């Protein structure tokens, strides 16, 4: 909110110096050193360069315009520094007013957007019939965080789990079922048996081209509606869905739509026909291909044997989504290894004439083990997602048992579940999504540092102040007046005012780690406030009340912010 305010004040002033003020507004940043002020801008330097003028002169003439425009008295001080920086120091009064304005607002001052968009968020989207593994964490938790933030900001968001429920794994499993099934094992643990068959057939296929061919034929039969294969598919699917839904329930992640690849099967011939009619698809070596500038290989939409491909389904999915939801944006939260697929897909859609549809591949890197290689079990298998959840929870339980005296025994299990899963989600979300990261239980559950545990602990500590103070957070705040008596109170207040800014930053390029980084900074500001400013033993009633209100606002911001990342706070820890 501070940023938007300063920007709207600066925009008309910049407009006197340039035709593209927006370009320069991005140069407004926070001061690293509070000695220089709260915000700084170096646009006078860039303007001077393009206009061949002296930067300090430009900065000085802006300065007087800024002071004249600042009728609200937002700034205590604006100065020109060094080669032509503008340094802005906010006035304490303005901070107090702004914070008081939002102190009773449930949304903590975050206004819903005035230009809501319809956004389809394609996320999680595992290939079913195999248990979910570590690779599924990223799309699932990053996607869900974006879902929650965008929705909170007032967009119409449709979360769609685009299941891989129609792929070649089914041909393999059907082949395996017909030749190697263990009915008993299937009765006991259906998905375990299906994935055993999958692995078994995978091995055999690699060694024997005939088996590979037989599997392809089974997939083909399924796709063309063969009754036996379709019946098997229909028999397997409910178990596959139960399997993933159990994980989604534990993660508290739910979708508006779960439309898997199978849903689009009937549309595939039409897609290829349409591409041909528009002259986009041409035959090459018997296959139907879309040749795209900048790509050596074409995007294949139908193979020689008639089979349709991943890209064909994705085109059909876009067609359906356009008809059904009229989206402005479709986001695909998918592994970076699929970058080329999405580039080609998006290029094709643009050639089809959908210029105004924003398509974005929100891509992410790999989860690595402590040895910096893709995270695998000792036997070389990928690590199951449920096992990871169990381990995180059991480690959280052990830490709580050892350190916490506050948790009543009947709450222990629930708290451990919450903290374990929060740690795992947060460890993923808080990374720059495009980088690989190293999976470490110790790091994710650390009480200090940028972890969910640290933030949940900060929240619980604030709740315990309230328990001790006898103030009921639900009712007793109306008479409390904010005051700034110490630099840490000021720093905390400024940080509280930056919540909406952090949310904007998180959706700008679809990076929820900007929200987690903000919450971490907020928790740090709170921590120095707490060290420097006694709350319950404040020097007088007024200061005590003001500090209680700051505590309350911090707790609410942490709780709402974590919630938008899909993480729940705990009252005691
Ligand atoms: N099922 C795919 C996979 O596991 C991801 C699907 C992503 N979404 C899409 N519309 N292509 O690799």
C-alpha cells in the first residue's frame, strides 16, 4: 500500500520528464539502510542519461514538485543524495494513520483488484496409477499457493487438476494385468499392485521390443473404445483417484475441476482436422505435424499409427476451457523440463488467432537429495509423497515432544500433523521456483530461519501474550490507539503496511516465494520489536495497548499470509 501511494504521487511528476513514467516507477526500491530513509529511487540518473542532463539537477527539480504534491504529508523528509538518488522518509504520523486505517480490517488493507481476470490454474496434474512421488510436491503446493493468493486478490480462479489418466502407462498396466496380475494383492492394495505391474512391464519392455509393441496396442485399444480395456480402465480409476485424494486431503488442497486427459478423448480427431483445415498441420513421414518457426522438430499431433499425443490433448483442453470458462489467462504449473512443449503449444494457439489469451508456463526446478542429485530412495526409486509427509510429521512430533510444554496432550497429534506438513509445503514454496532445491527435514523444521516452523512459532508466541494479558483479541481492540515510541515499533509498522505490496509482488510473475520472504521479514521485525519493547510490562497503559495492537496485527498478518500459502497456524506450540 505504501508503494502504490508513493507511485501515484510520483507518476504525474515523472510524466513531466518522460513519456513512459511507468518504466521509471519500477526503480523505486526500499532502502537497505534505514539511515538513508525508507524508500529510494535512482530514476533521475537514468533520465539524465537519456536526456543528457545533470542527474542531481533533475532530482532537485523533482524534489520540489514532490514536496508540493505531498499534501497528505506522507513524507517527513525527501532528499537528493549522492549522484542523484532521491531518498524518501515516511512521516510517523502518516504511518500511524495508515496503520490505524487497516487495524480493524479483516483483509488487512488489501483491496480486491479493480480488474479481475478469469484465470485457469492447471496444477498438480499427476500421472495416475502410480503413487504420487516427491516430484509432485512442487506443482501441487506452488499451484495451490497461487490459487489462494489470486483468489484473495479478487480474481475468478479455476483450479483444474489435469490428471494424466489416459496415457501409455495404462496400456502397460493393462498388459501387465492380463499377464502377470496377482488378484489377491490387488484386493489388498490396488494401487500398489498396479504400480508393481507398471514397474514389471517397464522392465520387460526395455528388454523386449515385442512386449513394448503389445503395450502400445493395449493403449490403442483403450483409446479406440475396446470394451475389455475400457472396463479395466474404469475398474482401476476409482482406486487411482482414492490414492491421490488421500494425499490432497492431508495437504488440504482441493480443486474446482479434475478433468483428466481422458475427458478430452472425443475432441482429439476434431483438433487434428481443424489444424489441417487452417493449414497449420501437415503430413510428414505419415505423422501429422505442426512446424513452428524457431523449433527444429515439429509438434506432432497424430502419429503414423493414428495415435494422438500429449500436445493434441493440451490443444483440446484449451479449446474446452475457452468454450467453458472464457479465461483471460491459463497458468500451467509444470516442471521446467516441459518448457519446449509449452512454447510450441502456446505458439500454435497464437497462430490459431487467440492473441488476447495469456498463456504462461509457471515452471519450476527439481527437488534434490542431500547429495545434490535428484531425490531418490536408496534403492534408486523416486521417493513416495506419502512417506515424505509421514516422515515430516514424525519429526515434527519428536521436536514438539522434546521442546514444547505448551501443547495439551490431546492436541499433540493434530499439531504435529499441522507443523510437519506446513514445514514441507513452506520449504518448497519459499524457494525461487525456477531453481533446484535440496530437500532437508532438518532445515525445513528449524525453529530459526525462513521456515514455516519459525513463523508458526512467532504466531503462537503472540497468542500466548494475549492469553497472559487477559485481553480478548476478538473484542477489546476498539479503544487501543497506536503509538510509535521506539524505532522497532516503527519498523514493524512499516512492514505491516507492506502486506498488499508483497501479495502484488507474488502474483506479478507468479512467484509465491515473494510472499514467504515478506512473512519472514515481518517475523524478524516482530522479533526485534519483541526484544526491544516490553509489551505486558510497558511503561504505561497506552503504550501497552498500542503494543498489544501491533502484536495482534502481526499475528493476523502471519496467519492470513500463511493461509494464502496453504499453511495453517497453531495456537500453541
Ligand atoms: N501429467 C503431466 C505430467 O505428469 C503434467 C500435466 C500438466 N498439464 C498440462 N496441461 N499439460 O508430466
